C-alpha cells in the first residue's frame, strides 16, 4: 500500500461554515505537493416517506449552483448532536415539519471526497407525525411530496442533482424492489 505523509497544513481562509487549507503532502514517490482542503462540519440528512409512500422533498435556493434545488432535509451537526440520528431528527422537524416514529440508517457519504472533509449520515424516516417547522431566518423552504417513480424520473432529467438526495432515493428504490421480491 502506498504511503502518503502529511507534512503540515496552512489555513488560507476561515468563513462562518468552512475553512480552506493548503495541505502539504509527501507522495509515495517522495515528491511534495500542495492540495486544497475544505473543512466543513459533519452533517446528517433524512428522506421522509409519508403515509401514502410518497417521498417528502424540500426545495430551496443554493448559492453553490445559483438556483433552487430539490433535496432532502439536511444540516450540519450542532455541538449538542452526539449522533447523526439526532441531527437528522432535528432537521426533519425544522425543515419539513415532521417527527418520525422510525429512522433507518442508509449510508455515510462524503459529497466531494477529493477536496472536502465533510461526511453526511443519511437516513430514511417513516411513521411521520406532523409538527411545527422551525426554519432559520435565512431559509425559505417549500415542501413537496413525490411518488418514488416521479422522483427517479427527476433524477434522470437532472432536476434532482444533490448527491445525498440521490443516494437516499436510490436506497429507497432498492428497498422497495427487495420488498416486492421478498428479499429483506
């Protein structure tokens, strides 16, 4: 196995949510390089499934792509969040206005592993109980309910482009196919 050696890092920029570093590394062949590294806090995301089996997606503006996008409720872990599940439950309530009787872990994913340290725990939520939403002052979020087939078509048409959302939708599709064929 190739051995990389971290020689050090230099903070280039510190923002409210992210830090940008120059990572100084020594490659297995002895050559030294500088990689960019964005450090973001870890987070959690949750795909809510309503009582009719529809996927609950939110739509909000994202400055990284300068447009509104469909995605699942998600957010950064707060200091009091000891687990991704706690964060996912909070975001489900805050952004979508639901509590969940059941939460199932789906995956842990890095959105841009080549340059960013952030990992996201992804969950499915079922047994939804409506509750009051608690949006942040800068959040303007709309809620939509889509059948699985329509959400899959939206992925194909590039209307859903968020990675964690695509992972959750595809996991749910596999889960539904397994249930139909008797595979658990």
